[in-house]
């Protein structure tokens, strides 16, 4: 297999775009001119009382000039709206007032609405659709920020800040449905917003109206669907004069009682059937200025957060889940360096320097203690003693994000195997986490330069911690985001340097980590100063670097992008970020064609063609694919998408888990998805993915994922999302055994592989019932069954080869399946060259598995007064493990309901105190 130069794909991309698509640079005849005027609205000082009841019957509204000039975005782009809208904006010393009249030619009969919890209508992923009116403000007029407020006809609120839906300011909203259509009133306190200190305020503003029955979206500051859009295209809101800056202080104390019901194991000295825990703490929000806010939390509780789904992970890479805890989700955009962007790509990740689920993680050494004891008592999560953050924007235009958190020292009580003596050992040290992020806007918001620093410091006190955990970890990064030609083109680059320090044993573990495998035989070693890749058992520090760069055209009918993404072998960000693997140079090129104007049979149509490849720092190409993707929305609002991926065989230095590089079989993939109109009472979606192997006939995968969302009324939503995954893997790692007789390239180790036939069945089930906009019930359950059967045990015959020797078939080898007559436990004995050969026989345990799980959560939320909420939470988890290997739905389902459940009941109350 020839090795491709790292720059080949990027260079070909540029040549390809110039030679074959010369119109890409100037293909958009409808690109908006820099001089195209944006609409301007005037806010008027309120004179007279206004009651927020949705009626718009106060005379004060008549003083404001109505905003009436909206334009359709869909379905008839650029045309006048089908329904008339009138909007008036007032203000006083403390708040902004908005009154909106949404006329409907069918009167009340034409209004479409649903009742849901806050933000649920705004989130399009759940298939809840409704008429809506939304106002989006760029309060700093930096052409990058969004603060969103919306109401639907049933008074359901929605709000987010730069995509952060956990942003839940305290504001008033009310609506009414009448013979003319519907009306909405907003009162948004200035204390809930961030803006400059100027007395005369000038904000960017956008207005959206959705007419659900027509699938119509109308906008005030118009841009075309093939344009970049966003805050840079907003209109202007003028006229607001703020004589004195608002000061905000909010205190939200909480109290909770938690009851855990779990059948204790016989003889367990630490756990009873019923454990009751009482906790108290609180959150503080303080406006330091009108544009900087301090958020702090003491002893936070996240018991109302939905459980994570079950997975079976047979890889060497960590499974990560999204952050759901409100304190860490809130204002998280202030700590982001921009993430990773691509029109279409796979098997790649962003720098991921901040992953806040590291804060309050499960104690890292609890697993070590559990493997040495009969009984153990350890916390499920590390206690967060306190956390605080300062976020906002300074007067000179610098965006600030500062966060610090301290987690407690955690100890576990345990009874070592075979003894009756109790011991205590620390399983998580006292740890401090810090993130600092600064970003400055230039060139009217078209250029942004930022920096980020993260630090983790641990107070290590026992030998196990010293040998396994890093004492300190630091990351420093710079980023640039630049747009030009009215945001038609963009260039983004992010860079980071990482350092970890600690005892030689801890740094040796980092060198042996699956992220880099410095112990790999045949690996190319460089000794370039700080970034040396030499395996050094005396090392106390490890340094690395990474960067991501993207150049793209983002406006027009023809789009394109070219991207580079590198991680040096020593790059390590896992102490506060996420790193699956280091040691790669990844590159991508895509061409994107979009049809955003409806055609004879479609409403919109998109297609992408491209390729990507990756090489490691040895020069081995360890990923390559050629892909095509398409998506269409039909005239009836049904939609379909599909992609094809051709993935030739490639070098894989991770497959042997620290052994030499081998060749991984290639594959071809076809994935299709079909969905129905999300406005219907029953919404269906069906996904099928088929993978066929290249160069072998043992592998392949078929994945089915039908789903249905049922809306029997405007208050109830039921979602059923089953999936069936049938995955046959020809090269699944099993174990490694020492053997000095193997070929020298394998460095004294045999790497045993097998064919894995895995079947996984799961179903995510949701039931949402909303009684009022402030009272709701949400339930989630996920039954999960997975089986894995291993066969065809084998080993690689050569390094950098796909050829394998099968045990029991090649070289006179034998495989014996052993069954323990007492326990029924299965093991295997393999003699690699048969009786009389020099290679010793070896044994390994049965790798077959059957894993089952049921996880569920029920949450009643009652916002009994603005900003104050009462939660009633029930969580159940049950799981079990066997080693039958085959998939038997009836047997495994029955066993699941015989497994011992863990039930947790919790009542939590918060009370908002604000001024």
C-alpha cells in the first residue's frame, strides 16, 4: 500500500477547485451587497401602564410605530408574507416591552399551537411544531451574538443565548387567541440582558414569525437561504436610552432529599436497602456590570438531570456523553474555541479542550479498589465543593470567560477479598479546575482572535494516586475566525499546546495510553526537544501540540471547504478536555451544491462530494474515504437523505493495542434516512445503514433505526425510537500473550483476534405531558440488550499486512474449548504450532458476552413562581451480564426484569430571590 504525502489531498483540492470549478469564487449572483440597507426599528419610551396579559389593549402601545414589513424565508423566498404582522416596541427604565399582533386570515381556526415545557417548541429535534413569534437581539452589536426570546399561542416560552438553551432568564410573556389570529406581549428586564454601558443603546435585531399550517417562516431583516445569514445580517433597534445601568443579584438556594432503594448484597457491611440523603446548596448570579456576570454554585445538586443511555464499548476509546448539568451548560459558549465544522466528514474530532463532565466525575481509582475487594462503598460522583465563573464582554469589546471549580477529596471504604477487616483509601484527590478564555472582535465583527488557558491541579497523597494520576495539566491555545466578502468566505484556525506533569509512573502510563502507544514496535521516533516522541520511563513531563484550520466558501449555490486537523503524538488534553487519539494529520476537501429555491418536485436539495485522508507521524495512511451525500425535502415536506462512503483498506496502529501496525480491512457504506412532515400528528423516521467489507467475507453491518413521534393532543408527546444493530467484525481484538517464539516484528507478543458477531437491540422511549407552561411530566426509558459471540480466533502473520493465521487451521495450530464441570465457565487453550512445536500453548477466558440494561427517569417540574422550581424525580437502573454469546430476546428480556433494580426518589426545591 503506497503512502500518500500529507499535503496531497489539500493540494489537489485547490487545483481541483481552480481548474474544474472556476465559478466557485464568484458563483453567487444573489450575494448581498455590503451597501444593502438593513431595516431600522425605533423603541419608544413607555407612557402609561402595561399589564402583561397578551391583550394589547393599553393605550401606551399606540405611541410606538408598528413594524409590519416582514419577508418570507420559506416556502416562497423573498415574497410578502401570507399573513399580516404588527409589532410595537416600548421601553422604560427597567425593561423592554414588545407587543405583537399576528393576524390570520382564518382567525382562531388558523392558529396552530402546542403546550409544552419551556424551550421544547424552540428545539426542532423533538418534532413539536407550532405558530411562533421570536425576537433575537445582538445587544453588543458585534454581529456575532444572539439572545433569543419567543412565545407560541399557548404561552410557551423559548429562550437561548448563542444556542445555549439552558439560558433561562426571568421574564414575562403572555398570549391570547382571538378572532383576528393571536397576540403576544413580552416584558424583558434589562437586568436579564447584557449590553454596553452606553446610555444610548443600538442593538442588532431580527424578528421571526412562523405560520405553522403553511410551513411558513417570515423574517424582518431578510437574507436568502443560500447566504451565510446570522447576526451580521440583522436589522437595527434604536431609541433605547438607559440612564443608569441595571444591577442584578439572584440567589437560588435549594434543598433536596434523596432516597435510594437497592437490595443490598448478603454480607455487605456498607449498604442498606434504603439510604436517605439530605443536601442543601445554592446558586448565585450577580451582575458585576451591565456586561459582566458572576455565576457561583456551592454544593450543587444535579439529581433532576436525565440518565445517560447505555452503551457497549469494545474499543480502546472513551465513551463521552453530552453535558446536561445546568450550571456547566449555562454560558458554555464563552469557553468554546469554535469547535469543529465541516459540511461532511467522519472519524474526526475537535480539539475539545473543555469537557466539563471531568468536573465531578466518578472517582478515578474506585475501579482499582473494586477489583481488590468483596465489598466497597464509594461515591458515584466526586463532590463539587464549589464553582464559579465570570462571563460577558468588557467595554472595549473583549469577550471574557473565567471558570474555577474545586472538587473534594473522596475516600472509599472497602473489605479486601478474603478478609473481614475494613480499610479506607482515597480514590479521588482534592482537585482544582480552571478555564480562562478571552476573545477580541475586530473589523466590525468579521475577525475574532481568542486565547484559552486550562489548568488542572491535584493534591496527590497516596502511592496509587501518585502512580496513576497526573499532578498537573495545562493547555494554552490561540484561535482566529475571519470572514470576508460579506461573510461569503471564512478562515478559521485553532491551535493548542498541552503539558502534563507528574511522577514517572504516571507519565509512563500516559506514554503507554491508547491515545499514542509509544511502546509500539517499529514506530518512528523523533527527538525534537519538548515534543520528543521517544519512550522514556524517566520522563516527568509530556508536551504536545494540535491545530485545526478550515478555509471555506459559505454563501452561494456552490460551496466548498478544505480542512487540516493535526495532533502531535504527545498531545494530551484528557484532564479537562477529551482526546480519543493523538498522532495524526487529517485533511479534507468537499464541494457542496445547494438548491434553496423550490423546483418542480422538491422544496430544497443539497448534495456534497468529497474525500478525506489521515496519516500518522510515521507517514502511514491510517484513514481514507471518498464520500457523496444528498438530502432533499419534497413538496409535501417529506424528506430523504443518503450518503455513500468508500473506505479502502488502511494501516491501523491501534488495532493491536500497543503492538505493531497492521492493515485494517476496508469497507463500503450506504446510509439512508426517510422522514415525514414534522407538523403531522404522527411523525415517522426510518434510517438504514449497510456496511459491506472489502478484502474479506467475515465482516459487515446492518443497522435499522425506525422511530415515531406521536402527538395525540397538544399537551402530550410520545416518542418511540427502537434500533437494531447487527455487526460482524472480522478483526476484533481479544487478548495479548507473551511468547518469545513469535517473529521479531511482534516484539515477543502474540496478539489474538477473533470474529465478533454482535447484536444490539434498544429502544429509547419518551412520554412528555404538559399541564400548563409551568407544570410538566417527562419520562424516559431505555431497555437495552446486547450480545457478542466470538469465533475464528487468529493472529496477524506479518506486520503492515492483512494476512492472518487462523488458529486450528494454519501452521498445525489447535484450539480447545474448555468447560469447567463445576461452574460451567468456558475458556480456550491455543497451541499456535501444535504439539511438539516451539511455541508454548496459552489460555484465555471466554470473551462472549450478554449485557442487558434498563434505565429510566421520570421528572415532574413545577415552576411555582418565576425562577423557582419544584422537582419530583424518580430514576431506575437495572443491568445484568451473562456469557451465552447468542442473542435470545425472550431469555434476555426475562433476565432483565429479574435483575435487581436501583430506585432513586428525590424531591428538590429551588427558590429564586432576585432584585
